[in-house]
């Protein structure tokens, strides 16, 4: 019986781009996210949009997770209380668990302001400079930084393999080459 239900579920997933299924009085929405990872541009845009929202605005964490390859890592770097540089490794699920309530409570919009892309074959490295706001209406960011995003294109879609970031500090300002350039330069 379990095999039949598994085969039935898989056939529904394969043949229907979007559907709703009731399980124990809970409705589960399945959506075809594949158009959002068809290009590098849409994948990166979806990354930023999937985590951005005002206070109490729920994020689509299924979409966020869909962006990543199995075993992908999110790595935040920064100085700890003793002044030592640290790296914290998380899976997309661990990132979601650790960030979800903070984002709902405080609001969080991350906006890309500059990008440098290097591609060879089916791999791409992106240095994406960002500004973060608590609300889309905010005029000044509460932090800035750089996302180092490694991606892979499998011939059909883009996957994020790793996403490592660090925030700007007074001692470590973002270099000019990673900031938007004046049109007159």
C-alpha cells in the first residue's frame, strides 16, 4: 500500500505543476519552482526575494530550500566575542530554523547592489554585494556585506552549492571594486 501511495504521489508531482493535497486536515501546496532556477539571473533574484519581507510576512521556505543542491552549505563568517574569525556552517534547513522567527519579528529585506560573476563550464562564482533593511520602506540599510555564491548548472537548472557571506565592519569596509560604479567612471 505504501508503495502504491508513493508511486501515486510521484506521478502527481511529475504530471501536475501545482496542486494541493490534504493530509491530516492540513493543506500542503506543491508548486513548480523550475522557472525560477532556469537562469542565473532568476536563481539569484529568487534567492534574495525568498528571504525578504516585512515584519510578520511569512517567507516561502520551500522555495528557498529548492534553490540549493543536496548537501549545500550556508556559511556565515565574522568575528566572535574574543575577536577570532569564525565560520558557522548550516544546511538550508538549519538556516531556516535559525532565521525564520528573527525575520518575522524584525523584518528583513536583502537587496543586491552589485555583482561580479565568473563562469567556467557549468560552474559559476558570484560575489554579490548586498544591503539589508528591516523594511522595504527603509532609506538606510542596517548592514551591508558580500555574499559569495557558488552555483552549478546541470543543463536544466541552476543549483546553489554554497553560499558564504560576511558583513561589512568599520575595520573591514567593502572595497570599491565590489560596490556600484559611478556611470562617469
